[in-house]
C-alpha cells in the first residue's frame, strides 16, 4: 500500500471513529441507531480535487509540492458542472448506505456552502452554487439521514498562524495577537438553528436525523 493510500485509509477510519463518538455523545437513541446503521458515505470534496490532492494536507506539510498560494487559488478553477446531489444520494441508497456525512468546511477554511462571514466559499467560484444546500435538499427528499463535518480550525482566517512557514516557527495566534487558548470556542449550527459551544464533538452534527429519532434536529 502506498503512503498516500495508507494516509487516506487512516483518515477515513478516523472520520468513522469520530462520527461514532459524536453519535454516542448526542444521545443513546441516536448512538444505537448509528451502531445498527453501520454503513454510510463520508464525503471529503472541495477545490483541492482540481489538483488531485488531499484536503488541507498540502498547506499543512512544509515539503508539499503545492505551495500555499497555489492551494488557496484552487477555488478560482473549481467548476464541477456535473455535480448532481440527487444522483449522489440515490447512489448511496442503491449501495445500501444508511447515512451520508459531508465536509462543509475542512481545516483549509473553504466553505462548501454559502457562508456569510467569508468570500472563501463555493458561491464565489465559477460554479456559484451552494453544494451543501442542494445535498441537504436531496437527502430530505430521499429520506437519507445527513450529517455535517465542520472544522472549527480555519487556516484561511487572519488570526491563524502563517501557513507559509512551519508551525514551530510561527505558532497559531489569536485575532488580537495573543496566543489562542486550546480548544477555541467554535460553534456549530444544525439546520434547525440550534447551536452549542464547547461540546466534545462540535465538529460533527446531524442535519437530517434518522426518522426513528423524531424527525430533523
């Protein structure tokens, strides 16, 4: 197995473990549903696919062949005209998958939805469509439980460290110039509008919950 394949497999396993932990923290009923579901689709997708690289890793690894400037410019070339949310959801159902988890924002800070606090987002690309909104709508219509992966760390934020230099040379700084506290205070918001701060699994949340758990969250 190549190093890249091994890393991808490790990331997939880590994502499944993290999602399981979050499901358990959310409540025993949902955790039991997740244990029974077993098989789902976890989607990492964004402008980095243009360069055939992994999400965020090229700007996290100092010896990457793709520079920081080249990486953050990838959205200007991102135009997935063949994207079909319904086809994705139906493919998952046909494969027997019981849920979908979609990366709405990875550590690189690029939002795959129409975020209100940044221009580094899908609706500012040549594609100019809210991918996650379309996926959420398709999941609702097909009765497919949908979860979100949202990374609180944001490498594109001006308060983050200088990503053109190794971490040990330039540690992360807060927006006011002071060293930022561990854990941050990021919020996540589900489609219902509820939000929370400081949850142990704040990077993952269900948007379309399993029907057996009482409808959407």
